[in-house]
C-alpha cells in the first residue's frame, strides 16, 4: 500500500534538518520557493512517485502553524506516495517524530 507520512522535528534549524535527512536517506534536496509551501522549502522526487517535502510549520500569511495539530513542531517533513514507510522511519531515527501515517490506494 502507498503511504503518506508526516514527520516533525523539534529544536533544530531547517538547514540542519535538511543535512541530516540528506545524509540518512542518501539524496539531495532541491531548494524551491513557493507561496503555497510557505516560502523557501526543499523537495526531492516528483509528483508521479515517492517524494519528500521539507518545510517550516509556519504560514507566511498569518504566522500560524500550517499543521495546527502539530504546532509544537517547527520543521515538517512530508513523505508522499512511499512504498517503504517503515524503512524510511527506521533510517530517519528517533529524533524524527512520526506525526501522521495514512494509506491510500
């Protein structure tokens, strides 16, 4: 089954988190800019398969958390359309908190 996971991280700057993820998962994020994503964010993968989006949990328009339920996590990692959810969770380690785990066909 295809999983969509959301991870949160506390107490780290987004560039530090970016470096940790790149090291643990052996890929390099691409820096991007989008109002929809809250300004500068980082992406790996494409819309047709597994992809990763790393961004701040702050809405640029009102300053509120993008993910209200997880407001205590300033940095978010979205893992979309993955078939290896457990493997990614294991590779990321315990400092990355799995906040949401959903399945879609």
